[in-house]
């Protein structure tokens, strides 16, 4: 993985984590935490979506949507665990 790919991966993770933090109101981890949540969310979505037969498409926008959905799922799970 080149430096450009890593930078794009981090930017997509940051955008997805930020959007997920807005969707799941009152729950976020700051900039670095949101990047991590976005990246982990992308990994979760990349693992779950093919098993469900769900495809968003290709390109940067699809990658952001994909990662955002996974990050929202991750934030909801973390929120549920913290409340329990």
C-alpha cells in the first residue's frame, strides 16, 4: 500500500467517522477516534455487506457511504455496550 492509498484510506475513514458521529447523536470520539471508527466501520461493512448480498457501487463516494454505514453500526454497538 502506497502513501497515497493510505492517505485516501484515512480521509475516507475521517469523513465516514464524522458523518457517523453526526448520525448517532451525542456520541463521538473526536477527530482521531472518528478516523479509527470510520476505518473499523469500513472493515466491518466490507466483511458484512458481501455476505448479505448488498453492494453500494464503486468510487470514492460509494466507499464513503460504505464506511459510514459500517461506522454507524459500530457506534450504535459501542453505545449499547456502554449503556449496559
